[in-house]
C-alpha cells in the first residue's frame, strides 16, 4: 500500500516536471531567450570590454562578479560551518586532542608516485589559475587541484608534516583569501570608478582590468585550496 | 554518432545513480559515485563546458570521494 502510494506520488510529480522540460527551448537554439539578449553582447564585446579572452571568465568575474562574490562567500561560510560542527564535537567529547596522524600504511608505490607527480600537479594547478582568463579554467578549478594535491600529500607524508608546511597563522589568512580579494577589488572599484566591483572601462586601462581579474583568480584559487584542505584535515583530526 | 555517444553517457549516468542507491556496501557506493562524477565530467565536456568539466573531475570525482571515504572511516562501512 505504502509502496503503491509512493509510486503514484512520484509519477504525479514526474508528469509536471517532464511537461516543463518539454516546454524548454531546444538545446543550442539561437532563438531561445538566453541566447537572444545578453549572449551576443558578451561574445562580441566581452574580450575587449571585460578584460579576459575567455568569455566564461568575463561573465563570472566581471559581468556577474557580484554573483561570484556571493558564491565565494558561501564557500567560506561552509568551511566555517564545518569547523563549527567538527571542532564543537571534539571539544564536547574531549576526544581527539593531540591524536597523532592516522596510522594508515601507505604502499611504497603510492608514496613514490605522489612524490614524483606533486611538483607537476602543482605546476598544472598554477597554470590553470593563471591561464583562466585565456583558456578554460581559473581560480575554482585550479584551487580544487591544489586542494586535491594537499590531500594526497597528507595521505603520504601524514597530517602533521603536511600541516607544518603552512603555519597556522598564515592558514587563517589563506582560508579567507577568496572573499578577501573579491572585497578588496570591489572596494578599489568603488573608490576609483564609483561602484562596488566596477572594473576600469577605459581602453588604455586594459592592463588594469586583466590584472584585477588575475588577482581575483589567484585569491579564489588559494582560498578554495585552503578551504578544501582544511575540511580534510579537520575531518581526519578527530578519532 | 554524437547522439549515440550522448545517449550512452546518459544511460551510464542513470545506471550509476541506481547502483549507488542499491549498493549496501558504502565503500562500493562511494566508488560508483565517483564513476558517476567522471561520466558527468564527460557529459559537461561534450556539451561544450570544459570549465565545469574540470571542476567536476577535481571536486566531484576527487575531493568529494576522499571526504566520503574519511567519513566512512569514522563510522561504519555497511548500511543497516
């Protein structure tokens, strides 16, 4: 009875959803609303106007920079929430204080390969971050790669050694790097051009536009990596 | 050809999604879930969104999987 009711409800729910999907404009159709108004403008003038050859970067960091500013803040807030929950649990149960690294035997193959590859992974991550305004990529992607690198390094060398690479005081600053650079660039725009997150518009200031974009990319990359690594370290901490 | 590729990827996605729910072994479930992310990554790439594909590969297949593994390590491996 319960199963039949569930199935019936699911079908009832699926019907309007499928109906709505059928109403969507066909994928890639040039006459559909999202492609008719702002897209042509982005594609035609984005590279000159917004400071990056990669139009995706133009949209997420310049045209819709305010949106991305909010997203970056959300990511930081999620770290704050994770830390609040995990550190709170540890404090209340009194466990985990001074627990050594998770004693996981790492196979020599894994250890060797990670040690061999990590400089190349780091180089690739830096390339992805810095090249984000020319080719697909950018702060979010590069940051995720650095975060993954920090995690595999932790697995091989142990947490305390990996954490020692980044002093605790610096770590705080790195975790907040993404919203911080965004707000700094935003306020610079406010002071210099009259609007929060206003980018320089004049043609002779193209270098400044690009410089701001790269600054934000680096901020997002470093901040994202620090957040991912911190979540992993905090989760691994309490036994 | 392109359509056949699309359909194959989408069928694989559905198969992975079902397998994730059906698997009682959480470790296996997580591994299948990372496969789901990899297939999704191919779908993004095929739809012309390399930016999203990179994020999906790094976060979806990589970091999420690791975080799930840590969480399983802290709890139990079998679903009750």
